[in-house]
C-alpha cells in the first residue's frame, strides 16, 4: 500500500471530554488515532456537569457503548424533569419552568464521566506529558507536532481539543491574533460539592432532589444533585465590574465572605445556600471567545474543536455538548475521508487534499452554530441576573426568551447534522468551494 493509500492517522491534542469523545468516535469507525495530553493523566477542570438533550443524542451516534457508559455514570431522573427558576432575591418562589423531558439533561462529576469514558481507550493510544510547542504542515501532507520536551510525532490530521487556552488555536490563527486568546466576561463563580445530608438540613427535601436556579440582581445560583444523589452541586455566579488578574489564569484565591456580601440582601433561603460554602475556596473566572471569535476552525490539515474553537460560559450548560457535536462531525467526515483514501484506485486527489477537504466540511457545518453559543450564553446570564433591560425581573418576559435559547440548543437534528457533514465533504471533494488550505 502506498503512502497515499495508507489509512488516515489522526493526532488529538488534549484529553478532556471533547478529545476523548473524538477518540472514541474514531475508534468506533476504525480510524487510527493518538491522544497527546500534557497532563500526566486524563483531567477535567470543574466539579459538576450536565449534558443537554442534543449531547445525549449525539453520544448515541458516536458509539452506543459510549452512551451506555454515560447512562451508568449519570444521575438519573425517571420522571419529567424541568429547569426551574426561583426569585432568589425576594420571594423564594418558583417563577418560571421549562420542560426538559424524562431522563434528560443528566449530570454528575466531570471527573467521573471522563474516567469512565477513558477506560474504553487502549493505553497505547495515549501519550501523557506531551505539551505541544509547534506544528509543521509539510507539502507531502504529513503534519509534524513538536512538543516542549523536544520530541516529535507525525499525523495526517491534527485536531486541537486543548481547551479554552488552546495552543493549537494560537498556531492556527497566529500568536498576535486577539482571537487566539479568551477574554474575561466580568463574571466569576464559586463552586462546591456538598454532602446531601448537609444540604438537606440547610435547604429542605424539596430543593435538593431537582435542579433549581435562583435569579436576582447581578448574581445567580444553581443547584442540582450529582454522584447518584450523594452530593449537591452548588454554583454561584457573580458579576464583577473589574478586571481579572492576568497572572491568575482561571482561578484565584477567594473566601466565603465575598459570596456572603454579594447575597447579603437576598432571601434567607439563598443565604442558607451560601452558608454551605467552605470558608476558603477558589473563585473561577469565566472566560469566553465572544469578543474576538475565531474566524475559522481549520487551516490545512489542522483544526480545533470544543472550547479550543468556541469557548463559552457555563450558563446554558452546553459547552461540553457542543464539543461532543464537534467530535461527532469530525469522526464522520474523517471516516468518509479515510474511506476515500483507502478505496480510491484512480487518484483524483492526493491524500493531503482529501484530509483537508474533510476539515473544510467540518468547519462549514459547525461554524455558525458553534459561534452562536458564546453570545447566546451571555444573553442567558443577563437574563438570570436581571441585567437585560427588555426583561428585567419580569418572569412573563423571561420565559419565552430563555426557552428560545435552550431550544435552539436542544432541538438540533443530530442525524441530519451528520448526513449534512458527509454531503458537504463529498461536495468539497468533487470540487466545490474550499477554504483555509
């Protein structure tokens, strides 16, 4: 077999949720891949996570076994589930509800999901302690990754799943490009996991068994059970008119009194929720890519996915879900490219061109939807924190606005997305529009 007919080799930079799901999607489709992760093990930042209905449907298509593992780890709710918003400032009453469905938008600890999914990946498919320094694209189609330890690896396609501070994005867009770096959204949060008996004593039985969000002026709180109901995930989000210290990365030392002051005039129920925080804790800055969006996700045989492409805040609970959608589209178009490379007898295009066509198709199919998310997430947090001048604290105006945002996410036709991606690949392969080569 000549090099031009050899199977496609994919390098995945980053072993978070997007990178692992991409690896498992490629594995299911018989595509050769290797994950390069700079940490010494699979890691995920953050405590709790929820997977939106579109993400759940995408997991089934990635691989039924991946979906089965997800269901084993997720905290289940066999009844109809709702998002429920509470006036946390004045009344402590539920003022708006949005139906999610039955056994939908399940969640748990990020680390639990990543650990369970990573068990499906053979150890020889992962290289830990590999921090990418530079990427070279050669005329023959090979892509060389050079790591900070001086080692090198080669692949036909490189996908950067290396998170919000992606090195691969910097290399694609240029280190001087403001779109290569995330920006502070003037929001930060406190996160903690509270043992359920302690949470029940503070909040009562009703508020700990489902998900609730407490809305109010310039802040909001979200709670939901994780770890099969053993823990309550608590997220408090505060507005911040200042600047985040440049050297603090995502976290900086915080203390409980910051949260106490922010919620001091809220309803006593919310103040009891704040009291669940430990005395010393980190505060997490919320960055996104809304102000300087990436103009494209691919250059040649290199692309970015997940937070590396379109990082958004957590307020719509869909960052991981959009990363899973990215991974599914990439697995689908790379499978089509691999089939074309291995099956072609009369070569109309070189292998490098076929691989690049696959990434052009990925960019075309994913770009508009993925770029919508950071802005939509900012809209959502303004609604939660009564900062939208059109809506304020009026629940009658709030309900249709928040429903529109969530259903734009949830109602994505996953099967049609995959079919559309393969159609787009075939169009580009046949000589249709191409970009970022």
